[in-house]
C-alpha cells in the first residue's frame, strides 16, 4: 500500500512538472497595447538588418510557369544582393545579382543578361513575376504600412499588402524562428507566401545567418 502511494505521488509530481514546463514554453498572447509596442520594436530591429544570408526552398506558380527548387540569398545592403536558384537536386537554374543601378541574370548555360529594372529582367527571362525590387523588406518581414499590416499574437507581421509595378500583392508570414546576433535575439520568417490573382510564391527558409 505504501509503495502504491509513493508511486502515485511520484507520477502526480511528474505530471505537474511536465505541465509547468509546457505552460512556460508556450508564448502568451500579448495585450493590444503590448502587441503594438512589440511590433514597433520588431520593425525597428528589422530596419537595421541590411545584411544577411538565407537558404531554403521555394515554389512559384503562374499559369504554365512553374519553379520548384532551392535558393540561397546573400544580401549585402538594401539595394545589393545575390540570389541563386537550383533544382531540388542542386542543378543550377539561374543566378541573379542586383545592385542599385543594374540587375544581371546568369542562366544555367552561363549566358548573362542585364537590365536596369530587376522586375522586368526576371519577368522577361524567367517568367517569374515577383517584386524583387523590394525583396529586402518583405523577405525579412518588414513593413511600415500600419493601415494594412496585420499582426500575430506576438506583435510580429502576419499579413500585409504591398504595391509594386502597378500590382498589388498579399504577403503572409505564417511562421517565425528566433535567431541570435550580437547577444540580441530577432524573430525572422521561416514560412512566407506572396500572392496576387495570377502569381503565388511559397518560401520555406531553413536557416538565416545574421551578423
């Protein structure tokens, strides 16, 4: 009988401990005021994030144009980045280099094409109609449009709309991961969807590298 009581107490204490750990690991929803403050702080941190690297997978569908593969982005400044897209098995599809004044695409055969407008270059050569010009913002979840921004329970950007090249886009960030840099933590997207009535881009980010 004593053994049964001891065993019952041990099981009960273990269950309570597990419940306490689970409760502390689940982020609590913020109050509306705290949510707005968290959003402002998060957006301010993102505005200072001008250099990063990221890799993952993506799918893009627009009519008969379809891309499924892996990507690598090396962002140097707001207006300078390199994007490499490969097939799921690692075969090169194309690489894109963007500077403030020029965009250069190198196809799988090594042939180079240039244009002053990155969106026009990509649409013409790859059929991908994506707001590449503002990639440095929407890719990291940054928006300064409070009238359209919808926040998640932790005060991070969940949905917003953006306009570029006379088109309206819906941006949805379904999931974030926390990364650390210089003893500070920063939540960055790990699941992004960007769409309009004709185009849909889904991005899964496996890893961010931030300094």
